[in-house]
C-alpha cells in the first residue's frame, strides 16, 4: 500500500467518523467539533489531490471563520443538551428512499469517473485540462472566464450582509 | 539497518528536525518568560528575577518544575473531554505553525542530503496561507477552554477572545495581500527573495518601505491575534480573574502559556519574513566586511559577560557566567577563523536578530501600554484597521498595474 493511499484512508475514515459523530453527539458543541474534524479531513483530501489552494481556503473559511461563528453562537446562547423527539412518520419511509437514491447517485458518479480518479491517484494531481489545482488557474477562472457570475455572487452576498444589518437594527427604529 | 536508513532518510531527517526544533522552541519560550520579566522589571525600576541562579537565569527551570509538580485539580461540572482537549489544541497548533517557517536560505549538506533549516521543505507553495489556516484554528483553544470550564469568568473570556480573533483575523489577512501582490507568490522563501531585487539594495529593498501601512495593520492585528497587551482582554486579570484559563492549573495552564509565547515567536518570524527581508542582510552584498557583524557582536558580549561574572556575588555565578561568556566569545572567534561557516550563518543570524527585535517590541508594549476597552477594541479593528488594509491593497494593486502598463514599455 502506497503512502498517499494510506493517508487517503486515514483522512476518509476521519471524515466519516466525524460526520457520524456530528449526528450522534448529544451536545451542540460536541457536534460542532465533529463538524470541524470533517472539514479538516476534507482539506487533507484536497491536499492529496494537489489542490493546495482549495485545501488552505477550506480550513481558513470553513474550519476557521464559519465554524468559529457556530461555536461562538452556541457559547453565547449557552445551548443545552439536545432534546430527542421520536422520529416523525414523514421522515421514516421517504427518508429511507432518499438515502438509497443519494447512495445510488454517489455510486454512479464514482463508477463513471473511475478513470480520472485512477489517473489523479497515479500522478497526485488533477488532470491539467481542469486547471483548477493551482492558485493561478483558480484566479484565472474566477477573474477571466467566469468574472460576471463571480461578481454577481459577490453582489448577492453584499445584499445578504445589508439585509442582516437591517434586520439586526430593526428594534432601534 | 543501513538499507532502512537510506530508504527512509527523508522521514528520519524530518523526525530529528522536529525533535530538535521542539527542544529549541520550548527552551526559547522558557527564556522568553525570563527576558520578559527582566525587561518589564527594569522598565519599572525593579530587579526582576535574580534569586534562582545568576541573574535569575535558572528561574524558567524552577518555574517549569513548579508547573509539573503542582496539584492538577479538575473542577466539578466541567465538560471533561473539551476541558482536556483545549490546552492540547492550543499548544499543538502554536507549535505546528513554527514548522512552516524557513530559518535560512541554504541547506546543510550532510551524508549526501540537503538539510534545510526549518521543518517544511522550502518550496511549500501555500506557506503563508497554511500559516493563516493554522492561526484561524487557534481560536478554538481559547474559546473551548472558556466554554468547557463551566464557570462565568472563563466563559466571558472565551467569548471575548472569539469575537476579538474573528475581527482581527480579517484585517491581518487583508494587510498581507500587498506583500503577496509584490512577491507574486504565497511561498515564504519567494517572498523573501522578492525583497532582494538587486544584490546591492540591502535594507532599501525590504517590503517595509512600500508596505508601511500594511505592516502597521499586520503587526497590530497580529498582536491582537496572540492576545497580548494591549489586546489581552480575554485574560484581563482586573476584570475576569484570569479569563479563559481561570479554571486551569498546573501543566494545563503552562500549555496555554507556552502556546501564547510560541505564537509570539511565530508572529515575529512572519513580520521579519514579510516586511523586513527575512534572512537578507541590511547591507549591500558587496560589503563583505559586514559578514563579521555576528563575531563583532558575540565577542564583546562574551567578554562583557566574563567581566560581569568574575565580580558576581555567588560562587555559582562566578563559575557559570565566565563560562558562558567564554563560550560566546569562543563562538565569535571560531566564526572569524572559519569563513565558510561564517558565510552559512549569515542568513540565520540576521533572521534571528530581527526576530529578537520583534520579541523585544512585544515586551516593550507590555511594559508601556494600558489595555483597550472592549468597545474601543472592536471599533479599532473594524473601523480603522480593516479599511486601512483595504486601502493598502487597492493602492498597491494600482501601482503594480501602472508599473506593468507604463513603466515596463
């Protein structure tokens, strides 16, 4: 077994264990910590694919900023132990169906892209036609090829920020 | 055995380097506490530690032993898992960030391997981003310690520190964008090399001149990120007892302490590398006589320690201090006699002296500045530092664009 494959299995196991523990933990803080483990394991997987920039941003944005906000809010509200209710009937049968459908979709995707996954594992890098693995490629894509969708998205985020500010200050007026 | 050594040479070298750096960093941390206490004491017209060992030099050792042997009670009602996790997280993340710092330009050739100073290979493409990623995770150590203690003062300290670190992380990340634009790379080694446009430019080529605004924003927000005075609200002892680590005792408290001092070292390394030319000498490369600066500092310093030591009050001091002085002066003399070694240590020497200056500034600030009020802290971060660093980014990009379009033709 090669070293990258070994690292992959360790990271994949961490991600799955973290995700399962996220659901099973009783306390919100423990769930949030499990989610952080998942994020970091994912960042490690990106690094394994040669997508170093995406890996760093994954940790900075998701592991750092967003999860810190989660933890901050849980601490601020001092949220207690989660109350478990009996699972509703709606969630039972259709939920099971959805799980099967999702698993099928994932399996189909994996089967269809086996070749590119194998080549990625052999070279340790994304195929060059994608060109997203390197920082330069990503910036070229964002600021040249997809500059209008990108700017539209940032405009959307700006509107969301303004909306949040207005909602937070509503009581004063 | 030999076959094992040759196939796993890289792994073994890295493990040895990790062990060495760990010992060095922890020792430096210990003596940083001595340095801080001594400097702050002299600023306040006191002597500082002077009982344990000559000039209090064994004080860090005594402190370490004390931390190890103190009773370590776990308060009732804490969330045990998180309570134990928090100090480990804080210390591990702080030490990990040191691993990414390159300490010198040239590798040592040993047994046919190029051994670079610093644990990470020098071609880490995302060096600075990886450092920011580790810093971003550093919030959890403090926040979780505050929450898991199940006590009101630590919780307040943890909340304050989360808010403070989120706020200042933005300004810190934005303020280095100017440097990254000028270097065109996230690689720490390339950032340093970009500051030596010409071998003769020396100190003039450093990023501090074009990026003065960026440096101001970076240093202030980095001090806030490390929770040091004047931004030490998470552990404000006059308001919160000891803030987030109130409920921690013994070595778990020491772990927070070591983490704080390690992040001080990391921030000093980053300031040096990004704005003050890293291992570059401040003199033009043709001034080869400046290669004797390390000797010119070490020999007089060693002689002064000898002179101070022979008159010291205790017998131990009269033996120890002249011995240490002889060692310093001896190293200085050896450097003059061995030009190749002298040439090799130039880079690490300048890097370490610049780091020492920044560590002194940290202590200096602690000795002189009062703590911010909480609303002042937030207003300073969001209303001054963040806009300033954005202005810096825009101005730098416009100048680089102008250079590319007009001057290059």
